[in-house]
C-alpha cells in the first residue's frame, strides 16, 4: 500500500490546485482520477469545451461582425459539428497536457481509476479492468465534482433527449432545440445554438431567468436572444417528452406541445459521491450528492476536506481553484486567510454577462441608497470598431462615500472587463479613481470612466437640489 501525506480525489480545478499547493509545501501528494479525465469535468465535458465551442460559434458564424458587414455575413455557410469539434478537441488536448506537466513537475503521483474509501484514511483505487490498489493519506481532499442531474421520468438516449454533457456529442447541428431549464448552462447553450441558426425554445418553470443577476442586464440579454429567434416559455413545467421519428415533442403541463429535433435537459448538477463509499469514512452526502464543509473546507471528519462543485454553491471553476488551495494549506497546517467575499460571476452567453457585488434589487431590499452610472458600448469608439452596439457597463455607487457597491457588464469581453471594477472594489476604492484615471483609447475599459462620470454627475445634481 502506498502512503501519502495528502491524497486528492479528482483532478479538476479544485483538486489540481489542492495537489500542487500541497506539493509546494513539500508534502508527498497523490491524485486519483478516472481514465481519460485528467482535468476533470471542467476540462473534458464542462467549462473548457463549452467555452471553446462558444468561440468557434462566434468565429464561424461571423456574428460579431454583422453590425459592420451586414446580417447575412458568415465565415462559413454550412457549419458542421466537425467544424466545432476540431477547435474543442485541440484545446482540450492542450489543457490536459498542461495539467499533466504541472502535476509531474511538482512530483504528484497520479493513480488512474475510481476511488472508494475502505476506512477514513484508506482508499481502494479500481481501474477499468477491475484491478485495485490501496493508497492511504494522512489528509484526504475530495474534489470529485458533479455530473448533470437526470430526472428519473426522462428517458435520455444521447441523441434526441440529452443532458449538457451530451450536447458535445451530437452528430449534427439540430435545426430545432428545446432547452429545459434557464439556468447558466441552459442559457449558455441556448445562445450558442441560436447563433448557429437553430430554432431554440427555452422552457423554465420560474418567471424569469438568471434571477441572481441584475434585472436590466438580464432583460438586455433576453432582448438579444429574442433577436436571434429564441422563444422563451417562462412559468411552464415539462410534463413529458415523447420521442418521435423526426425528434421529440415536449409536452408542457399547460397543454402546449413543442416539437424539436433535440431536447436538452439542464436540470442542475449532482455531486459525484455515490461511488466514494463515504459511509466507510464516517461521512454522508445530501440528496444532491453534496458534502457539507466548514470555513476551511473541512468535512465532519477532521482530516478529510472537500472542495469545488461537490460542496455546492457557487460551483465555479474560479472559486473551486481557490477552495482547493485554501483547503490544502489548512490540511498541511499552514492555513491561509479565507477567500474574499467579493466573488466575480461570469456567464458565457452570447453576449457575455459578468458582475461583482450587489444588484439593484438587493440594495433596494436592504434599503441601501445608491446611484447608477452607465456607459454604453455604442458611445465608445472601441465599441464602434468591434461592431458591438448593444453592450453596456453599469456601476452602482454609494452616495455617501462614492464607493462601488456593484459592477455589472453585458457585452463583448464582459468577463475580462469586470476585473477592473473588482480591483477597485477589493482595494476599497471610490469612483473618484475611475474619474481621474487615464484609460487607453480606444478601449472598452474606457467605459469605466464614462460610467463613473455619469454617476458623479448624478450625485452632483442631487447635491445641488439639496442646497
């Protein structure tokens, strides 16, 4: 049996960073991962494939250039799944190589197979041929991630009725698609296929989508998606999905019938803990397969930690990486300060959404006064150059000290642009800095100065009326 200081189960963002952090502290570290899954779900079926697919869609459809060259502009007329897959497989291969190299450079042992606890310190690692080896760890970090949740009432067949993993294995771009669930994953894929020309219908039982985002930003996205011919059915619940020779019919409880070649369920995620043998370690998961942890990502068993999607919200690759690093440092008796409460959210729809801090609704409910500063891409030279006339940046500003309470961005480069606002907020800065700063011209970053000036002028006007 091989003995290690730290054993990490899973090599996704959280597991990878945990393993490397422990190795940097000169601990003997092992990672357990399934065959052909180095990098975890993030690299192989989740974040990286979907975001690469998005870039391929944007390039091949010429969507971002249509403002300049006309609505009929396309780089390629007949876009196939093969066209999209070439870029995706290339990026996945490169990313896997990078992760393997990082683990190797840091002398992290990699065991291929499925891990299962036999006692709180010992794991059986079983490969595809059923051969098992035992490894033990003084500390163990669970980073197994999640898989798409599949309702028992739905008969998935991987071609007509699929989940978000299955969308990457389609044989061709469907002419029509029903997306069940208007969460982040559902809306991301809905926007991609709509850009490809697929007739998309989104069914959501709630009355609005992305209800944790700023309402004005979501309305802007909804308007843009409707312009791509996406149909929304809010307040509707799927009663059944019936396969037909040409696809499937989605039956709603309201009596509506929606025919489509493909139906994609985006019904949340399920923690991959069912084969871990948690009971042998003195642990248990909830009904969604999630493991409860404390502020240091330690489970109910003192030497076992859990990080990433398997612990639930926010279930983002970026936060998972930091969770892994913090957990490893704590496990190695060199604890770090906790994660900053200011966490950026990025949604890779077409166009992108990104935000940090609080929304207008949250501030209003908390009775926190604020002023709004807005900049629109169409008023920026860079916005005209790149053909983005719909993007916008919104700053929520405290009238008391002019500090930033929230930053919300919609449009090209939103997930990159947001980090300027994050830096200002993280350093306790006010919009005075953005007003006085000189930004490169022409850039989208200039939107911060424009929005800050807008907010400052509104605050000045209020002050004049109070005299």
